[in-house]
């Protein structure tokens, strides 16, 4: 009996491997949103993926936006894909059957869903759903079709990053308990207005988002718990640096303390599982980083604060 169960489990494992070996997770797209011409939100969720495509004799990694319309729209053409670089909008082959959803998480089951049919292709459609398309730096517009028509004549995929200032920063990662020390590069996008401050850190393979809104602070859409704040005199200016706690909902290994400033964004982070420390924008804020790492600013301790036998801060 045990042997039969073992063989069955092995067969199931093999089948699962071949079925799920090409599965990839889609990331939620934060750079764009989808609205009508009156700037009213369309019930849909935007994701992005990077696909290896053969262009001539070369393989090119192409960024694509994948849009899943909510069921209330009763869309036959769902999901659709938008390729900004080549100014294309298409219907993904196999539709929603090529994906699995768990809440806001979406997994693409195979590379078959990389294929799509252009929605303005008159050779394929007797009456193409899309007849007008316009690609610009700040927006992508196309005529509405099917259930989208009740929202107006025009659908707009708006680039939320176009109003952001951008610069590249260097981030040092180190650990008091190990010999680890490495440098990362990130594109930092910043947008501040009267109501909120938004910072996006684009590492290429993933993005982190920091948002200050109505007196609260959010990291990757999760509200943070404030531990303490200190006033710091730096370069003839006074900076208020606040210490927050981020608790991973699904994975305690992502628990971390974040040190932030509304006008600057992320300054410092400490992972509570690995002890790794992250110094953001080392060229600008190295003195503050050192003070935080050595606890010279006397921030209040939060839950499960890490203790170190020695703190030998490595200078550059």
C-alpha cells in the first residue's frame, strides 16, 4: 500500500513539474492606470511582463502591459496586451484560460499566452474591435469596445510616471554579522504635491513603492507602524527622520525597519530576518546612514529588535 502511495505521489509530482515548469508570475503595473476621457477609473487590473521576442536575428526582452478587465464588464476580449515600444494592442491567445488568479496575484501558465492577435487587424476581424490607437509619452488611447462603451468613446492608459522626477542612486548593502557588502543601483522616481508624496525605486527586476498620504505611510501598498521620529541637522537643514516597522503579511523574512523622510524618501532599511542593512543614496546621506547603523540617534526600539555583539561600521 505504501509503495502504491509513493508511486502515485511521484507521478503527481512529475505531472505537476511538466504542467507548471513554464509558470511565471505577473507583477502589478504601478506606472500606468486605465481611465476614460473623463478620468474615471475603468474596472480593470494592470500587470506587466517582460517577454523574450525574436526581432530579426536577435532576441529582445520586450516590456508588455497585460490588462484583465473585471467580470462586471462581460468582456469577450479579455485579457488584452499592450506593447508600448512597438505600439501594439492585442488579444492574448487562450484568453483567461492561460492564467491562474489568487487574489491580486496572477500566474501565466505557459509561453502560449505570449502570443496575441492584434485587435485592429482587419485581416483577422471582419469588424476590428479597435479602430483608433494613439501612443504618446504620457498616455495610450484607443476607442472603447464591448463592455467598455458604457464608459465613453475613448479609453486612456495613463502614464503615472511622466510627472515624476527621476535620478539614479547607489545603495550599499552590508551586515554586522557577516562579511557581506555589495552595491546596488536603482532608478528613483519622485513625485510630491500638496496631498501626497510618492517614491518608486526601480531595480529592474522589481520595484518598491513608498507613499506618504494623509499622515500615514505605506510601503508597497501596506500601511506602516510608526516607532519614533528624530530631528537631524544635516547640511544646514533640519530633517525629520522617522522609524517605521514593515511586517510581511505572507513572509516574516521580509520584516524590516525603515527609516524615512517625507522630502527624501527611503534613507535606511534593516531586514529583521537576515540582519542586512540598506543605505539608500550613499553619495548624499552617508553621515546619516552611519548614525542610524550605530544607533547614535537613539531611536526607540521596536519589537524583535536585532542585537549585535559588535558593530564595526565599514567605511567606503
